[in-house]
C-alpha cells in the first residue's frame, strides 16, 4: 500500500476513514442509535453514501495509541472486504496518532492468501490528511508505523506457512533472505555445529525428524563496539506433533503456530534494522521439528544440555523448554547478553490461567520486567506478571538428573518458566508465554485469522527504550 501525507483532499474517488470518539458520535447527522454505532473502540459505521467509514475510538479522555491502532485495523478489515482500497485517513484533529493509525491499517489489511484460489483486492493507496504544520512530523510517524507493521506482517507470513513448506532448514533460508535485505548479519549453527557444541536439548527434540534442528542468530550492531547486546530468543518449533507423547488429533493443524515466538523475533529484527536503531541487538531462533519416529527422543531419556545440566525427559511434548534451555544458555554465554528476553508458545497452562486476553510474564529481575511491561504498554500488547516461587523449581527436581522437563499439571506455566530460569544464570531475563495470543482461528480484534505477530511491538519498543505514554 502506497502512503503519502497531504493537507488537502486529492482528486478522485476515496473512502474517508474518520476516527470517531463517543463524544463526536453525537454530532453525526443524523445521529446514529447506540445499536447502529456505539463509538466503542473498533465499532464501525459506514455512512449512507458508503463513501465514509466512521471507526470508534472510545472515550476521548482515555484515547491512546492502542485504541487508534485497533480502530484503524478493524476499519481496514471491512474496507478490504468491500473492495475500497483507496483510503483517505482524516487525522487533522489527531496528528499525534498518525503512527498508530497507519500501523493499524497495514495490520488490518493483511491476508495470508498465498495458496487461496480466491484473493481479495489489497488496500492500494493511503493518503493521511493533516494540517500543513503537522505534515513533516506526520510523514516521519507514518513511515515508522509502516515499517513496524510490515515487520509484523512479515512475521505473520512466516508463521502462517505450513509444516510441509517450513522446517528448520527453510526457516534458515527465510532468515538469510531477510538479513540480506536489511543488512543484518545472519549466523547459523547446523546439525554438525550443534553436535560439536553439545546442544543436547535441541538435538534431542529434533532427532525424530528428517529435518534437523538449526540455531539461527540475527545480529544488529547498531550500538557502540563492544556494547553488551539485548538478546531476543524465540522458540521456533516449525511443527509440534508432541513427539512420542503425541498430541490429540483435534486441532493439531494449529501446531504450525508453535514457531510464533521465533517469528516474533524474526519480525522484530527486521523492524530494528529498517528503523536503524542505535543499539546492539541479537535475535536467536531455536528451530526444530518435534516428530515421533524410531529415532525420536523418549520419555525416560536423560539429556545433557549445552550448559552441562542433565534433564530427565518425562514428556516429549515439553519440547519448547528443551530448545530454549540451550538457546538461552548460548545467548548469555556466547553473546554476554546485557539482558535477555524469550518468547514461546510454551504451555497450554498459560491459556488456562489467562485465556487469550494476555501473555504471561516471568522474570528473575524486577527492574527488567518493569522495562518490558512499559514497552508492552507502549506497543498495546497485554502482559501479566506471573510468580516464580521456590516451590516451582522444586517441582522440576529429578531423582536421576538435575531436572525433569515437566513438573506436572499443577502450576504448569510456572514450572516451565522455572526450568528456563536455570539456564540464564544472573543475566536479567524475562520469559513471555504467548501460547494463546500468538494466533487466532477467526477474525478478531481487527486482525484476520492466523498468526497475530504478537510480541513484535513489545520487542521493538523495548530495544528502542520506548516507555508507556
């Protein structure tokens, strides 16, 4: 979609998009009923001539970037369905929200239709109307919003690919191509390097598949030479059958989304490179395919991790923490990380606790957790802090090894986090369990079905040192 800034309406046929608060709703002629248009965030009202779309942003007093982003995203969904691809975004009264509005339009206009026989017409052109004095700032804001949204959509493109087309090796190709486009340095540890480095967790998870695991590092050296980097680590299980501890058949097709932690890191690194962020940041994708076969790892196996710790495997479907344990240790020791944050579709237990409303957040450092929470608020992604008690670590103690890879049903999300904590030492660390925010099975909150790109905004704002407004 082409984007430009203007202070006057250009000639031709356009659909005007007006972000409308609940207070402004009453000034429409004729005034709509509550049932017709509430003015709540994401509510929509096409005008009678179908040339204007009013998108609700809620109460003026509580208006923020998150409300604007969601309103614009919801509008884009409708405009694409209606085939109205030339949009005139009226922002004269709200120039400070241009970035969020542009971002929302790109996110809501996204479709994964690569293999669909019917392709909907894409949004083609966007003109953002602001006053002349606000034009220069609006141009920069629109560019930032577009860069971030395109990175999120790139992460969604990779996350939506099925397991027969995306495995650890083809994920490497995606990462290498993106690195070449953006100027990132891409480093890959293949199966031989993983064996030489004794990455036991990654090798165990991947040994049941003909598609061997890969550890991918994307390096953005935007800061001072020698500056300790912020390291982003993502679980990238390209398909998760559960292995020998196989999952039920129902909804197993959704396990293509078990790579969404890794794809969030992928998108964030693209954005940071294109934004030219002045900071050293490394993105690590721990990629493997978890399959049952005669060579797969088994319940009862004892695996030696890269750190030297031994793990008793009690459930092969607790594979994410195995690959992340190796990746986190490598992040802290190979890159001497100043801080490390990992994202993973790790546990169903997190969904039991929080549903689809928020991702869980665990930490070993309250100050770093506060930074992550502020970045998430700035990006409009909801996180909820969860506990790490000594009892959670006690639950994963093994009688035959250092740890078990599952602490059982009770506090399942917390014991998974306790397992990861053992591989970061004293490095400030935050773990985000995004299992129930990473994808949707139907249109929701202004986004098409499929991967949501959750986490990209939090990571980008964290690296940019953005705090909540």
